[in-house]
């Protein structure tokens, strides 16, 4: 049992027992019957069987022990809490990671994703492919006291940072892993049992705990991750083929395309592609015109869902051109999505 879809479909499910449900529901209790010694479950902030089922499934994909958190940011917060000195973050990665490190008054050094990640000390939290720029960093070359990689865009099917030398992998499971736009969730995985224990203790003390319902919905969504990624990547490739030759588009990025500057490194370390690409139109008005003309592409932040969406990242303060769109290819029929994107681009004045 090692194929992507088999792990996604079967991961975290208990062995068969006559009369037990094939699809167990979420355990919603905050309190559990006590005994001496304490049973594994005793209070909902410390542990929950529905979390553990999903942690088993994600851990098997990441190749480590998974600790679930209430959100991707809660997971990043838990990683930053491991720092006992300087912290290195990407200058072009997810903006709230930098904001949180500032809030915590950490001693932060910023390095661009395409910069030099060797010879670093302290906690290093890299992100590849970076959000929103989609630059790619060779994970095996990163050095640091403790190396963590934000794997949100790739998902554990797209990339296995722990196998490439990282100590920790962190992700927002709000995106493709859950995949239906109805859950906020995150996780950290590691092969080091001491780090896993520190992360669990941080979760219990900080209270950054996921809801059982969210964990259950994410586990249900995970079953189709392989299928969804396949269609999303197929759709992204087809959308890139439209945008790269369209006169309204001045730039585009998708590491899966041979002409993308990150493709060579991406091919070396990534296992497969996903649906996240960027393209740039003249300005914010051009993006508005594109979105108004499209019937399938929602104007929405976040990515990795079954519905295609587009987000103008300059809106959120990312240091990118005003007309840059982060496009998340969904699971629509490829022909329909291509026709819609082409028509919407044609409508840009
Ligand atoms: C969305 C995102 C996060 C934050 O995750 P939430 O689940 O929204 O808290 C962190 N890193 C990356 C790369 C993201 O895209």
C-alpha cells in the first residue's frame, strides 16, 4: 500500500472489525470518562481520536509524525515557537508568516526564495513553491539549526520535504489537502519524536486545536486529493497554454511548464504538479474586467479548491504587480475552463 490514491483513500482508517462503521463519524466530545492511569483521551484540548485518524493519514504521506493544528497559521506559530534564536524567513513567501514573526518580536532575517539558503543558523522556515511568486528552492541545499518547509502549495503528494532533508514540514490544509473550501486547518510533520512531542505540548498549552468536525471533513476531502490534483494540474497546464500566448497577459508562472524558470529545480524535487499558477494583466482594472467576464472563475482568496478561483495578491499588500493574479485551477472540465478563461481574457480592454 504505497500509491498516492491508495494512501489517500485508506490512510487513517482502522482495521476492519465486524459491526464497526466503515466510515466512522467525528468524535465531538470535549470530555471523556477518566481512569487511573489516564486514558489516551481525557480532554478535547489535549487529544481527540478524530484528529489522530487524520494525523495517521497525513503522517503516512509526509513520511513522519503529524501534529494537526487549528489553521495553517497556528501550525506556523507552533514552528516559530521552537525558535530559541534567529529565524530565517522568505522575503517573498506567505505574508502572515513574516507578520507573525514580527508580532512575536523574533529576530528575523529575510532571504528571497531564489536567494542563498546555505550557511544559515537558527530556525529556517522556507517555502517552496513560494506563495504567491511560485519560485522554487532546492530543499536539499537549505542549512540551519532547524529546517522547516511550508509545503502548502505542493501538498504531500507534490513534494516530500522530510525526505529531502527538512526537519519539519508545515502546511495549511485549508488549501488543496482538504480541497472543498469548507475547512480551516493546518499541520506540522516531523521524523523527530522529541520535536513532535514539543509541538503537541505547544498545541495543548496554546489551545491552537482543530475542531473534530474540521478534522473529519479534511479526512473526507483527503480521500480525493490524488484525483483532484490530477485534474487541477491538467487544467493549470491548459490555462497556461492560453495565457502564455494571450496579448492581455504580460507574464505568467507555473513550475510545471518547461518554459518556467523554476521548472528544472521543480522537476528534480517535486513528484507532481498542482493547479496553482500566476499571470499578470496590465493593472487592477484589467483584472476586474477579467473576473467580471468569467463565468467559472470566482474572485476569492485561498486556493486548491474544486472551484477555480483568482486572487489579485497586491490587494493584500504582497509586493507583486497590481495586475498579477494567483489563479487556482479547479476541477471543472478542461474544455469548459479553457473556453471561459479565453473569453474572459478576450474581454479585457
Ligand atoms: C494559506 C497559507 C498559510 C496560512 O494557512 P491558514 O490555513 O489560512 O491559516 C500558510 N502558508 C501558505 C503558503 C499558505 O498558502
